[in-house]
C-alpha cells in the first residue's frame, strides 16, 4: 500500500515537472520572439507608440539591453517568475494589470461555456445513444448544424432574438450573470455539439460491452445502466477533448467578446496585435499557456480517478 | 436463504417446477433468422445444456430469456413462460422483476464486470436493485457471497477492481453477482471458455454445487466435453434449430444427427490421435492420407539449451531445454503464465535469453550476424492465436501473401501464381485474393495465416495457440490442415497450447511447463497416460472428459494415418 502511494506521488511529481518545463518553454519562446523581431528591442516593445528618448533609455536599463543575451534571458526569467510581465507603453499600464482586468471575464465566459457544453452534451448523448435510428439521425443532424454554424452568427442571432426583440437579456457588457448567458450559450453550441458526438459514440461502444448486458440481465433499468455504468466509460475521451477545447476557447473567444461587447483576453490580444503592443501579446501568450497547462495537468490527474486501470500503469 | 416467495426449492426439497417453458421460439434480426422455432423446458434443479458453434443462435436464445435479445430483434413464440409468467406480453418494467429471479454469467469476467467499479459494488448491485436486503446488511452479504463461491480473503477482494483479480477469481466474482438474489435459474454462457483447465474444473464444480442447492442451470457452450460433466440434457443447436435433444448419455453415446457425430469426432485428445478430426467433405473424402515425406524423425532443427528469461524480478522461463526434429511436432503445454509464449519468442530469436541458447540448425541466434538472422528467419515462421490482429487491416489477401513471398525471395513475376498455390494448399482459393482479412471467417483467417507462414518456405512453424479462438469444428479443420501439411512437406511444428487435448492430438513429444519450469517431458502418449509429475497428473485430472465409445457413429470416413496404422 505504501509503495503504491509512493508510486502515485512519484508520478504526480513527474507530471508537475513536465508542466513546469512546458511553461519554461513558453517563456523562452516569447523571449526569443522579442529578440528576433526585426529592428531594435526598444522598437519592438513600444510598437507604434511615439515615445521620448528618455523612455527608450529607461527600457534599455529595465531590460538590461547592454548586457550579454544570456544575462538578459536570466533576468527576464526572473521577472516572469516574480510575476512581472512588463509594461505596455501604449496602454500606459503594466501588462499584469491589463491581463488582470481581462482574465476574469474570459475565464467566466470560457468556464460557463464549457460547463454548459458539457451538460448539454451529457444529456443529449445519454438520451440518444443507442436509440432508434431516427432519434440518432436527428441528434447527429443537430450536432452537425451546431459545429458548422459560425460562432459569431449564433451570437448575432441570439442577440437579435433575446436582446433586441424580446428584451430579456442585456445586449452589451459583461456584468453579472445575465450578461453571461447569451455569450455562454453561443460558445456552448459548437463545443457541446462536438462533445456530444464523441460522448454518444463512446456510450454506444460501452452499451455493447458484455458488462452492460450483464447489468441489464441483473434487472437494472436502461437508464440505470447508462448512468451507473456507461457514463463513466464515455467520460474519458470527452474529458481529454474538453481540456483541449478549453485552451482553444481562451484564444477563440475574441469573436464572442466582440459580438457581445465584452471585455476579455481575446479583445485585449486583438488590440495588442493591431497596435504591435508586444509586451501585452507576450503576456497573454504566457497566461494562456499557463491556463492550458494547469487545466491539462488537472485532467491528467483525474484520469486514474475515473479509470482504476490507469493507476497501475507506469 | 429464501429471498422472495416462490424462491428456489431448498436442498432436499425436490420439485419439478418448470422455470423456463419455451415452445416454437423464433428470433429474427431483420432478414436474419437467428433462432428458428426451438422448444425446450428447464425445470428447477435440472441442468440443460445448449451446444453449438458461434452463430448457431445459442446466445441469442439465452438472451431472449432475459428479454434482451439485442437491438432490432423480433421475438415470436407459441409459448415463452419464465417462472410461470407469460414473457411474451411483459413490459420493460415487468421484465426487470423477471430478471431479478434469474442469474446470467458470461464468458469473460474481465469484460462482464464493469472494469471501472469495485468487485464488491458489482456484487452488491443486484441486491440493491431489487431491495432484497436492508442497505446496511448488503456489505456483509457481499462478503458471504464471495466466500460461498470460494474466493479467499473476500474482504480484500471486494475492494479490488476486476483487472486486479486472476481469471478464475474474476469468474467466481461474476458468479457471486449472478447468484446474489438466489435466482431460480442460472444461465451460464461459455462460463469457462476463457479459462485454464484447472480453473475451468473449479468453476464447473462451483456450478455443480449451485445446482445441488436447487438452482436450475442452463449451460451454453461450444464444447461438448465441458457440458458433459454437468448437464442432464443436451440440446445441440445448428443454424437456429435444435438438431438433437436428449439425455446427455444418449447424445454422447448414440448421437442421432450427423452434426452431433461431427462435433464429437472433432474433439481432439487421446481417442482422436492418428485420425482426421473433421469429416472430409466432397471429393476430399476419397483422398488417402499422404505418407510422411521423410520417414522417421529427421535432424534437429530447433534446440533450446537451458533457456532463462527474466522480466524484472519475475522469472518467466527457467532452465528450459528441448529439441525439435524435422517432420516432428513438439507440444509446449502449460497454463497461462507458464512461459509458453516467451519460449516461442526466444526460439524465434525475437527475445534474447538471459542465460542459455536457442539454436536453429545447430547455430545459436546470438552467434548470427544481422544478415544471417534475417536469412534464418525465413525458415522459421509463426502462426498466432488471433490472426486478424497479425494482418495489416488495409492489406488484402494478395498483399499479405505478396509481402511474405517477397521475404522468401520469390521474384515478382511468380508471386501471384505462388500465392494461388499457397491458398489452394491451405484449402482456400483464388477468389479470396482480393478480400480483406476482416471479411474472412475465423477459420479462413487462420488458414490465411498458415499460408502466409508457408510463403517463405519455412522448415519450422511456431504455432502459438493457433486454434484457441476457434470453434471445435473449425479447430478440427485447422488441425487437420496442419497435420496434412506436415505429412506433405516434412515441416516441424513447435506447438504451443494450454489445451491438453489439442496437444495430445498433435504432438509427438511434449514439454509440460509450470511457472517457467519444465515439469515433465517425453513422448506424448507416455506423458499423458503415465505422467510422472504430480502437476501433470493434476492437469490431466482437470480435463473434462467424455467417454466417446469406439467408433460412435463416426464410421469409415474417419481415416487413420498410415504411419499410425503400421506402427
């Protein structure tokens, strides 16, 4: 028992170390991007903003541009680790505070969208898996539509109906729960459709397994077999996909944010790219990478909880 | 313990209440008629066996008794009564109550118990579902059930997951879950097919015990020998109908249907040695069995000298030595985990031994250059248990053989003709060339695997459980094919199997393995009739045997090998 616990602890350490390596890689890449941008580092950092020579001199001091590259790299790493992501000369605020203002609404939106998508996918997969052909046809047709329609179009449609015509929901802004409903729905539709497809396929595979038959032969109801046995098996691939999609969503949110006039990382990133605001771009990249790594590390640790067979695997 | 009213008759209280009454049952899946008008009755305390091959409709019949014939099935019958209730009019909710009084045991507990749930939870499930016990008494009952089916340390086992148990313990746990509500009828569908002989014997004993307790048994199997030990009555099923129906002794000793006779003749073992297992069909019937191309055993082609192989701290193969001569068959027999397959890989030069040597034609693999090894590999080919996974699924039959012929150095221009020759040699034909292996039957696939192994012109075939996933009659055909090829070409076989009957039938010499060690070796008849080692005796005692009376309806079509006839 003790050796098994030690093995699990060891695996945890290895997994965390890998995550740290990934983040370190992301920091290094953004450092390289800074130095590989054509022109001087000062120009790259200030972007299109016109700054005084004093500011340029200050940048050279802050980034230690007169020192060897390796020393600069070390200093940069140190600053990132201590939470200093630099200063945006266009926004006249630190990158951390710019991101801080955007990340809350973004995480809310991505989280709410993903949670809604998971609920929709689970309900739809559980009710339609292994049913009559027309029910499954209907469901997969709906999923095809869901994955195919562009997110912004769904957003505009939702706004038109629920905000402008019915007036149930606010049309702009991200305050409170009501402002979150429509954007979350517009994100959840394509994601939920995709997850639902994967989950139904998984459920149908499980329902064919001998243990599902055994459970039914015990006198368990069809719904019971789906909930108590099949669902857990079908969750594994869905969780993998959901983790990956969550990372994608953080980046792909800009459209939804624009349509619903919400603040967030997507809009921040878009403005920064437009204005060649490199410190903000680098900061958003690092933060996105961190969120992605945290989510996926968490999921990796959940797998063995769901599937005991993975606990013994090296 | 009586769980509900009408619950099974206790020991010493024989009643002949019919539990299953089926008359004229038909189950169709669209245009496919899986079960075509069968009738039978199972009474309490009785054991009825349905014997048939895959696709005969036996499992569908069993599943229909649970109201679970499968999706898209149409069930029709004059009578279908379960525990006195008319099952034809039952709604889903009523079916669940019917199922509460039945138990279902499927083939492999690794996939019949939910792999994500603890064993105890699976056994508790029927108890909770049907509310037969107060919730707080369920855990104690689970332990009691595990103990009743002979699981040691039930407390610890209940907390484990199915994959953490051995095959035998898993199967016991599955039976425990099936008998949890003290059912009137236990349906066991191939309950021992995935198990080693000694474990199989234990499970059969356990089922016999349940029956003595008054539970009716419906056994479903492809193996007549397995059901013979337990059943009162045997129903032989073929293409959805019962071709034979009678008391077990009558069916085994005086089978009335040719199919039953073929099934009996197909059982490999002592009685079949030196005979064809499958009844020849068509023109083949007149074919005399060809004499061996090389009289007597030839030179040593494969030799193992003190082979040792470790995996971590576990010793998989421990000091194993043997010799295989041209034109001979050496059987390696042992239960799962005995090191058989590892020895096969060592001999093939795919694994390097930690000690000892595997020699081909007197030269050790370790002494060969890379080029020489590739050259030697042509002469020693392998046939696996599951041929499908050994084929590239995107290749068709022609490409599969083409690749093997390329290895054998056959020029491109001749390969097609040679491929057709090979197919004919294994009893397939040219029309198969453009099929994909997934569209072949199990027997055809194994024939193709043999054809592929023959393609580079080998002198030795390593057959690793080549018939273990096949039905008895298909197994008979494949074994016959191997015997015929050996007679024609003087091939040597290293024949690996856990099935003692198959080993006895095929081998000249045998090596009995246990935990990686050689327990006993020698001439097969000697080892099997007068075993010296205790372990061999135990193995032999565990085989379910049926007394097949000499020449029981098998007649003159059962040709003997000339060699055996003259010796």
